[in-house]
C-alpha cells in the first residue's frame, strides 16, 4: 500500500508493487536480471522519480554540527546581550530547562559586517563569513526538545518520541537517485550517540532508503570508506557466477512463496552492492584532486584535514548523483556542547570546520554546482544567552540559527529573528517541521503529498504540521 501511495504521489499511475504481484516470480527475477546486465525497465526502486513541481535543488549536503553550536556566538548578533552582560534576564526562562542557569553572558567574539550584504558574523567563523553573500541565515528555527537525543531525532526524523524515517530517507524515497550505481543517501562519519542509526535509518520505509554510513565520528575520516568494495579473491566474472546461482535460489523460493518485501530488499542490496564496485572506489580515491583543491578544503593542515576530507567526499558524491549527503562534525570529547569553557570549546570546533565549509561552498560555486545543490548547516539546537556556571551555555531549542546556501535560496539574507537577547524565536518562527517542509519544497516535493501508509495511517516527514517558508526563496 505504501508503494502505491508513493508512486501516485510522485506521479505514476501504476504501482511497482501491483506490477510485482501480477508477475509470476516477483521482484527477484527483475532485480537479478538487471544485476546480470539485462535492461529490465522499472526494476530498480532507486530510479529517478518525477517531482511535483520544478525543483530548485537536485541534491542536499547537510553539515551537522553535533552538540548544538551557539547562534549567539556565530550568526545571530545581539548587541543588547553585550550591553547587559552579567545582568539578570528581564523575562521568564522556559518552563522546561536542561540545567540551572544564571545571568546574561555576552559573546567573547566580536561581530563584524561582512560581504556586500553587510551581515554581522562573529570572528569565530572568519572563512565562512567571507561566503556570507551566499548564505541564507535562518535565525528563527525552534524545536521542542532540550535533550541531545530527542532534539537530534527531531531534526533528523521529525519526531523526538518515535522511530521514524530520516529526512535523507524521505528524499530518497521520493526522488530516487541520479546514479543507479550509488545509493541515494550517504552519511559520512555519523555519530553513534543520541539516536545513532535512527538518525539515518529508513524505519518503515523500504530498506533501500536507509543511509549508507561511511566511518563513524569517533574515528579519522580516512577510515570513512565502503569496506570490501573490491574483492581481492574473486574476479567480477566469478562474482557474477555466484550471483547467478543466488538468483536461481531466490527465484525458486519466490515461485513457492510469492512476493516477499524482506527478500526483495535483500536482493536489491546485493544488486546495488554489485554495481557500487564500479563507482565507489573512484569516489574514495582522492588522488585525482589538485593540490589547490586540497588546500581549499584545508587538507594540508592538521587541524582541518579530517573535516576537510569529509567535505571533499561530500562534493564527490554530490557530483556523481547522490541525492542526500550528510557530513557530521563530532568527536568523543568536546563536540559543540559547551556547558563550560565556551571560548575554548567553540574555538576548537570552529577552527576544525570553518575553512573546510568555506572551501566546500567555493568549490561547489566554481564548479557550477551550487545553483542546484542545497547546503544546510546547523545542530540539534542552539545555546542559551544566560550562563551555565561561570562561562558556559546550556541547551536552547527555543530559538537558534541554521543556514542554507545555493539551490535558489536568497544569499546574503537574514530570515526571522530571536528576541533581543537570542533566547526565543519571535519573528517568522520556523519550526523543525517547517524546515523540513521547506527543504522538500526546494527539492520539488510537496511535503503534504509525500506519504507512506504504515500501521493503518499515512505518515510523512512533517507529520501533521509544517509550513513552507517561501520568504527565503530567491
């Protein structure tokens, strides 16, 4: 039933599942026919799907700053906070807080007007600040959960209480991939904490929609590779013979049992894995990149080379047709979660990511890719304008900043605002559901129509909410 909804939603009259049920041996024959080199039209669920309306973005690169970077020390300039440093907050704090906090805490970084737009950005991000005329600052994002786990799940899946498909999975489900030899969704160095695999999982969507993880956040990006992508023991012809035998076993099984969604997913994973052998080794091999490109991403410097490699891999996956690429900045120690020693922790993190992010934006732009690639940056929440302890900030989901670039959003533009101290979103408030609805709209998808029936009801990324904020569109 879910497949029928999805195909009708995206624009096809005949469902894939209906076709399979009408066939004698189901998906197995079709999938393995394609696997063995025969052109079986309609056999691959990852084939590109039509959009609801013309899209601005063909792909998304999501730069996830795990732990909650402070909007007040980066992209949301609050002169009143500087003026009232050390004074009590003149209005009530949220009813639910993560920890006890005290008086107002001014940013230790200076803000300066940048670019032709003259938008104030702090000295914490000097290189990204030079790209401000390409950025659309979303200064009024807000969520519903003050804990890392719930807030991360909310940002990635739209739900902080139930296991739901991730936004990358929904994009893959709706649009497929532009390259049949690659998955639709790749996550580079994802964190295993605070939701872990649920943040890139497909939940009740088909298994092919799940993100393919490369490495983990606690290990160097040099280990962020698809393992065993080339066989040292078997030639391609020998693997083909093995898969022929496996195909026959599965055909015999399906003749006896009829269509089986679990087996279909397994067959499709074998098929995709076989095809990936021709593409992934090329993407993972960075030897064809110039020294100038490596310097652009900071790969010639110890402090930036790890995240620089992740960003460069994201560009290489993007230019080869992957729909959704997530890059995570995290580690097992500091992350962006500075409950104390804000200056040292945020300075360390920003130094690691600032140059690579700017390099990614510049590289996409000079390659002519930024116009149809949506780059999105942010964490699961922001930080409080009041101090935790002497020099830290607590979690703040009430109002924070994310930014987008490329793909038809306004560059050099601030959208929405928080109050004069940066605690609550107050103008053009953008809930996480709104963020998702807007992202899908940029991809050419009506978030109300991209649905999947499961357990007796229709589900979507934005659940029963979500508003598209067209004010950010160029």
